[in-house]
C-alpha cells in the first residue's frame, strides 16, 4: 500500500459513527449550498463579518458558515473529509495535513481552478502562502492573521516583584520561585487540550538545535526523535514542571474555554506562552487589561549555548481555506468567487487590524501604523515577516497519525509518566511504523 493509499484509508477509517454537536453559531445556509467551517475564538469575528458582507452583496454566491471549538473541529473535519462529506470551504493549517488531503484528492488545486492565480496569491507574504503550496501548486490560501507564538506576560505582576521579562532560559527559571512565593502561578497552561504543551517543545528544540532537528523528524529519518536537542528539550520541560513552573492543575484546564488566558488577565498567572490569536481573544474578553497597558509580550527566551537562531519563531503562519473536491459545481463556483473577491480585500484587512490581528499580506505598513496605538500589531508583523525560520506547528506539519502519537506522549512527559528518554523512544517508533 502506498503512503497516499494508507492515508486515504486512515481518513476513511476515521469516518465511523462520530457525530459532534459542537457548532457555536452559524451565518446561515448559503443560497448556493456552499458551506464553510471555521474555529471559534481568535479571528472568528473577522471571518463571520466577512461572510456576512459577502452574502449581503452576493446573494447568488453566498456561503453558509459554522464555527466550532478547536479540538472538536479537528476531529470533526477529519471524519467529514474521510467520509467525503466536507464543507465547501475547509479551514486548515497547511503543512502535512494539507498534503494528506492533496494526496487523497480531497481538495481542489487552486492553481488550476482560478482564472488568474496571481490575482489570488500575489497579495500574500510568500513565507505564509508557501504553507498552502504542495508540489508547486496552490491548494490553500491564508484566511486570517499571522500567528507566531509569543510569551505574553502580566506587567502588573512583574512590577510587583521588580522583574523584567526573561530573555534567557536561566532567567525564566529564576522567576519561577519568585512568583510562587507571591502566590502567583509563574505560567498559565491549558494542558487538557495537549497542543499548548507542544509550543514548549517546539521552541526548546529550535533554540537548542535549530530547525534542522525537526526537518529530520518531518523527513522520517530513523532515530530523529532521539536527537540530543529533543532529549535535552524534554529534560528542560520536566525541570520546569517539577519546579512548579505551571499553574496547579494545568492538566485539567482547557484552552478552548479561554480559562488559560483568563489566568493571565485576572492576575493569577504571570506568563502565558500562546499564539498571537490570544491577543484578539483577550482584547474581546478583557479590553481594559490591554487598554490600561497591563499586557506585555516578548519572544521565547534564548537557551544558553543553543545553536538555534533566536529570531526563529514557531506557530501558524496563518490558517487557510481549501476548497473541497467533493463540492458541486455550483458550490465550488461560489467558494472560488469568494476567495477571489471577498478574502483579504480592504474591508477584510481593516477588520483583522481592528480586532487585533496581523494580516499576512504585502505592503500594509501604513495601515498598521494607523490602527496600532500600542505597537503590538507592527511588532508581530515585523517578527513574523523577518523571522529566519517560521516553523509550522508540529501537529499540523506531521501526518495525523504521527501528530496524535506525539501529543499523547507529550502529555505523558508533562505529567511525569514518561522520562525524556522514553518519550524520544516512543516517538522514534512512530517513524519506524511509516
């Protein structure tokens, strides 16, 4: 069985009797029957408003949208694609998952489907668009803001102990007992969702060994997970957990509920490692926290002696729209019309900026300066567009079966059920099975 056939089988096998009633609202059914699924939180409001504008102005090419919590969506979309029952517009992350869809003939080749590929793609930053390209052909285009992972911090709590945000790993560890002594959790964490824990591993491996370490994992090289940089990163994670670096009970906190971010803006946690989608969510939930200047942000600390470039970032260059290959001709036409004319137009870009997100498009420096009183948006644009390497989240860069095993074993590492050595060995086994 070829790799593509195996992945088709995995997709189809996932389409068992799973039904998820997690939709959190809809913009109504499209007159064309075209549909879209996307995530709650983050840039949800921008996407909602875009579809509403589009449907009002284009009733003959309208698109109905539904929104789902992150964890539930990932399961639901895999099931739906495997069953050949995906929405017309598929919300994704690019990377390995997109390649799986392409190899299984589940999504449309946009390079061939649109009349003018350049008109659709030239607006985007190449480093972000690249994540929607498979074998030189565009199969997905960005639909929201760039999402580097940043270390957010509560300035009030730092001022209370007379501390500065950590520039190095050693400085981060030194802050842990100081905040614990004040009855403040050093770090917020939504561990129940698993994927927030991955950000720590991604950054530590990159800071220690550089992007080449994960490139070997992604390429399936035997023993790649046992690289010294991975084992050292896993050891550092255990050290941080055992030092009570994370909030008590972090394994029972769900990121989808926003409870992890709330720890930061309610003064219960001093720091929070999260993608930049956290900013619009915090802005929506606690606007005064941002307006009063209490939210700080910085890049991930440097690991002393590490080989990685401190300018490297991890996260999601953006999220993406793909068009389902199962869509009818009418549904596909409506979706392509929207991508050509409704996605990332002036109103879309303005709404992203107003909501605190940074569009992955070229030449918006003036717009950034005009809507960015705090400097946050310009800072994110600069960090993301100038990073030597912008690593896609590993759970999206890897095939779904490897990603699931990685997250499960990472959870066991965080909870002390696996040693760093056992963690590396367990993941090496996933490469041997490919």
